[in-house]
C-alpha cells in the first residue's frame, strides 16, 4: 500500500467470521516526512512486560528524548533520560 508522506490517515481492519463482517476500532496516524519537531506528530506505543516495558516511537534526527512515566493515580512523573 503506497501512502503520501506527511499526511494524516485513518485505518481499520475488517474481518469476516461465520458469514458476518466486523470492523476494528479506527486508528489515526500521520506518515513520516514532515520534518517537524512536534510531539503531536510522534506515534508511540508500549509493549508491557511484568516489570518493564519497551517503547517504540518515530525518531527525529538530532532530537533529545526523555521518557516520563508514572503509576496510574500518582500525581508526579518520573523521568528516564535516553
């Protein structure tokens, strides 16, 4: 599938089971190539483990990254500098 760079898209998956078609929840994303440094342009997702997580995100060259995290319900974030 060919998409244009620096464009916003919405995607969903359809599937058929027992002669019925269903759709997943839609996800929104922006393709790379915008050459901006805006946090809203970064797509991020986490893969949780028992006592850790792996985070994946779109990387901007020459940017500095700090992960801010907290336990749900706690007011203050902790930081992890990369």
